[in-house]
């Protein structure tokens, strides 16, 4: 009896001693969200990082802006941090002018590949008037062995894989040089990744496969709306997509997506989402998995597991390739979640008489034409209203 009472006293004393608190549960990672909008026969996708940084990739065809502008206003409280036009075709740039005017944009990037379309010229006029900073994926000469990337905070990085002029010349003699030189980007967050391919051609995919790049991506934005030429088997084998999103219009005149592309995607093991059948597709990553939800249909959300294990670049880029840790007309963008303010303050721009392009005031072309009549602009926005950037100095 005395022994029993002793045990009870000891138990009470032990219970009263301060002990180690149970470890606090790890808070869930803030999500990375990607909206693949239903814009008909075209492309438009919005990235919202865990810290609220926003990137819009393409703006769909002209008829998409009536729905897309209100949708973006519903999702965003601030101007878009970066608008990327993958290439100057109407089904990708058609809605951008109204978006920039109605929603706002702090920075604009295009591949720098010239195209003689009136819609592209009008878009550049709006960009010149409304956007504070214009960017091209120009490599940083001081770090040509690295890939150009922009940090969006919380470990989210958007890496530009193509194009890389002037270190690598634009692809030419392809089925469509405009498509072949689309901006191709890889978005990474933890073990998950998204690959955006614009309207990349087979030549684009073949060229990229010669580079030491990890293409592994959880979600693939399928090139050229599921056309039969892109999404080649070797490229899909490198990407290893768990899910593939095809942005195309219902009953479009091109037959997109084609049976050939769908078959290759199926063989690659990708779960296919189509905006023509399922409407807007929402993809949410927690850094480990991606949950995809379609607007239309009764299917439950699909969860796929990320498999990216390392940096995008597997090693130094070979001589003759490009890249930098961020670039705005050749200036470095730190991968720290803070996109820079314009670094061209005070720069003047010059156009020669009879020319449709303008140059930076230190361009060698101007040195060779010292006696030729010229127009001087006090800032880039003023020059953009009347001219387009020259390819030689990429002002």
C-alpha cells in the first residue's frame, strides 16, 4: 500500500515537471498559382507567385480582351509586374494593348524578333506610352555561361531558355521563323516546374535539346495549340510532363489539337487539359505537388507530383550560347524577387532621316553616319511612339 502511494507521488511529480513542447507543425508553403485562360484560339496565362509577383504570358487574340480584361481586374489589385509577349502573332498579342491600358503593366518583354504587322506596331505604341520598362531576353555579356532568370520571391524563378540573341542567332529557314523564335520559359517552385513554349517549332525544340538544360517539368503548356509539328517525341522525353495544357478554340479552323500531338502527349504519360473543352485551367503548386482544376466539366481536381531536383542549367553553357541572371536590355535583374526600376534614365535615342528604327545614342551605327540628318528623342517611350528598336544595338 505504501509502495503504491509512493508510485502515485512520483507520477504526480513527473507530470508536474516542465517537458518539451511538441514540435510546431510546419506551416504549409504559400502557393504558386498559374491561370491558363480560355481565350479561344490563342494563348494567355497568368503567374501569381507566393509573394504576389505577377507575370502575364501572352494576351490571346483581339476578341479575347472583352473577357480577359475583367478577369484580370478580378484577380489583380495592382498593375502586372511583367508582361511577356512570346512572339508577334495576333493570337498571342491581340489582347495585350487593352490589357496594358485597362489593367496596367510595369514591364514588358518580347523576343526582339521583328514582324511587319500593324497589330504589333500598335501594341508597341501602347507599350511605349504606358509601360515604364521594356525588356528583351538579351544575355549579360559579363555572365554568358548562365541562363537569364527573374526571381519572383519565395524561391520561385522564371528562367528564359530561348531566344538568346546575340549570343545565338535567331533561328531561320524554319516553317515559321516567328514561331520558332518564341520566348520559351521555365517556372520553378520547389520540386515543381511549368514549361511555357509559345508556338515553338520542331527546330526550336531540337536546338534546345543540344543545350545542358534540365527540361523536366510537372506541367507543360503545349506549343502551338497542339499542332502536329511541335511537341516532338524527343522533346517530350526530356520534359517528362505529368500534365499538359492545350490552349485552343472550340471547333477552330486549324484542327487543333491534332491527333498526332495528342498521341505523343499520351505516350509521354501526360494528363491532358484543353481550354476548348474544359475552359480556364487553374494550376496551384505548393512546391511539392500541383493541383489542376478545370472550369468546365464534373471531373475532380487532378494532383500531380513534382519531379524537378536541381537547377535548370545542368552545367556551364557551351561557348556561343547566351544567358544571364536576369536582363533588361542587357542589365542584370537580381533573382531576389525584386524586379528593377528602369536603368535607362537619362539615355537619349536617335533615329536617322528616312529610317523606321531608332538607336541608343552610343550606337556605332550612328558613328558611321555622323553627317546624316537625325531625330533625337529624350526618352525611349517617345522613340517607341514613332519608331521601332534597331536590331544592331537593341536600345
